[in-house]
C-alpha cells in the first residue's frame, strides 16, 4: 500500500516557497524553531507541511493542555504548531485514499521524533490554526479538537525597538481581522 513520505527540507526550499505563494494564508516565512517537510508519494511531490514553535497566547489551548502562568514558559517548548500545511492533487487526484489525513498523521509521528532530536524537547501535543471559513475537516478526521476561535488580529515586526528580546517592534493589525479556528491534539 502506498504511504506518504516526509522528507526534511530547508525552509528556503523552492517547492515550499512556491506552495506558500499560492496558499490561502500567503505566509512570508517561518519565525522561530521549525522543521519543514516535503510530502511525497512514490517519489512525486505533493506539497509541504511544517512544524514550528507554539503560539504564546492562544484561546482554548492553555486550558486544554493545563498550561498555567507558572508552567507555560517551560511547556510551550513541548507543543508543536502545525504552522503550514499545503498539498495538492496531481491530475485532479491524490494517489491514496484519505491522503490529507494520512499526511497529517505521518507528520505528527515524524515531527515528534525529529523535534526531540533537533531541539531536545519531548513533544506533548500539537496546535494548529485554520482560517475561517475553512472547517478544519482534516484535523477533525485525525482526532484533533477545536477549542476556540481567535479574534483574528495579526502581528508583524518592523524596524525599531521592541518590548521583548527579539529585534524589531511589534505592530498589531486590529482592523483587518482574520479569525482562525484553534485545533489541538495530545501526542
């Protein structure tokens, strides 16, 4: 039986950059810790999936994982955010049944091992954001739970002095809201 194969690639891989350009969220890159995978079946490229650093503030996630003010700084390093997921059929078809869900399941298994090897943190769970009006059906089929919807504010960094240890000043867009469903899953 055919299986999806995930191959670690750099975040600057031309295939991922191409997928980012046509993805609905139009990401411009990945910040923080991350591991990028190209998705193949029988040597054919179908897209990419990326695991990255957990979001600092995320509605519903903290309660789901039992994060508190005291343990949150330590435990966030053990939660992986599925920050990008884009695969497309070839010739109008996927090569295997339930491909999107099977890729997600393979990703969870693989990234947990790779994350521990690369960053030294044993993974306890996953989070992902799905922009409305999308329903997150692939996540639901893979056993994830929807725990909330964000307000939809976005943030970017610009030149200047920030309030944290990162370079640049944070600028929040509170007008052009893009609410997202919050999905979580324990390992």
